[in-house]
């Protein structure tokens, strides 16, 4: 903003059914034109038009609202109307709470309007509409995976209550499925209950196979093929994880360093220090939870891999890739595996070691996606 121009900043407390708006006047430090409208972008556009008309002079207007379940639709609509809009990370906005026992939508809108003016927030960079569509599809697949996990727990609990135990090997293999299909119950209601549980498991397993096939097809589209191919060179990262990272993050270059990217994912340790006392806490978990979850799973897979021999699946994924990309991925895999072993030997808990390895993997992914194959900052010590 120019120092000699008239400025107004608008905070919007966004809800499903309503928007609460407040305009901050930095010259007087007051708030004006406070109101509540229906939850529609056209209402905000009309509000801004009325504000410009009432002032009667050229004015610079910026709008801000917290990131939330309503997504980026409001931002896109306002920017199409020529209104500059910011989506703010909720945890980054300064909110004085000492002595404040009143919380209202109007007060929240004031806080947002003030934050927009001072720039006291971290901006959430929206994905493209295409990335957002693919991201939501992949999240839907993972929702089905969670439902399958619960369905499996339900049928196993039912069988345990009926004293039916599978003792012929691991569960949810083909042999286990054949065993389940052979189960019969004398009680008619028990048979109906079991059949419903089994049908639900089968339905979800079949659905996930189809969803994975569709995601595999998405990964071969021109906009994703190169990035996904590079990420699949890492042990522990196949098509699904690669697509999660690409569609959830979007532009990796917006992070200046690997540490910034790891922080975005909530994989950096927190800190609780005072005076000369410096105390580190567990990871912040303040970032993208979906990426963090799949990276922890990938780190776990790398921890269980063979350090000195590549699997056939990994060799097939690396086939045809740039030798520099393969060498970088192999270096990252070896480093993560050695780090896991080192942390375990030093007495760290398994989950702590996995989280540390997930952070290391995130740093290598940032290096891969930004072309920093030889940068020492691409993987933190």
C-alpha cells in the first residue's frame, strides 16, 4: 500500500449461512460499516461497491478471511470482481485473549480487518481449480479407505463375539477372505448380520480398486506426469502418495527452503522456552494433515526397506527417469533409512523416529520438486 493513498481493509468472518463484515479505517483507528449479510460473494461485492460510493474518492480496498471449510470460492469470486482478497492461516493471526471473555462474529471480523492492514498473518496460497478437483477426489478415496478400516473392525468384532477366530495366517489375505465366505451361522439373524458386514467390506474393497485405477490414470496426465514420475523414484512413494503431495501442495517453489516446507506440513518440532531454558516439544502438527499422514506412512515403509537392495517395484518406477533424479532419490532413501536406525539405537520411540524420518523425506521432496538436487539445504541434518 502507498503511504499517501486512502486505505480501507475489510475483515470477513465467514460462516456457512452468513458473512460478518467490518471495515477498518487506519487513519482514525475505528471500525465502520459493520454488518451481517447472506453467505454469497455477490453480497461482499455489493458491500464494497457501496463503500466506494459512500467515500466518493479513490480508495484502496483489501479483503481478508480465515481459511476454513468454505475453501477458496469466495477469494476467486472477489478477485474476478477486481477486489484484492487474502485467505489467512487461522493460527498465524494475532488475537489478544487476555481479559477478553466476549467472542462474537463482529469482533472476529474486526480482528481480521486489522490483521489485513498490518499484514500480521501468513497467507494461504490457493490451489488451482484443477488441482483442487483432483485433491478432493483423492481425499474421497482416502475417506473410503478409512471406512474400509472401520468395516473390517466391525466384522472382526462380530466374529470375536461369536468365538470365530481365523488362525491360519495373516488376516485380509485371499485365504482369509475365502475363510470369511465359508462362515455360516445357525441363528438366522446372525447370518444376516454377518452377510451385511461382509458385503460392506467387499463393496469398499472393490470401490477402492476402481478409485486407485482412476488416480493412476490422473497421474499420467501431462500436468502431473513429470512430477509424479520424479517422486515415485523414492522408496516408499508410489502413485497415490505422489499425487497427494502434488495436488495438496501445488507450487513447491513458494517455499524458500526445505525447512519452510517441513514447517508447512507441521513436521518441525515445537519449542517451549523461557529465559535460559530451551525446551523442544513434539512436532507442531500445525500444517497440512493429509500430507503429513502419507509422509509418515512412506517414512515407515522406507524404514522397513532393504538398504542395500532395491525391490523390483522400485526399479520399475525408476526406469526411464533422469539419472540425477534417481541418484538424488537413492541418496534420500539411504539417509532416511540410516537416520531411522540411528534414532532407534539411541533409544528414541518408534513414532518419534518415524516423524523425524518423515520430516527428512519432506525436505528431500522439496529438493526434488524445486530442482535442488545438490543443495545442502534440501535435506536438513
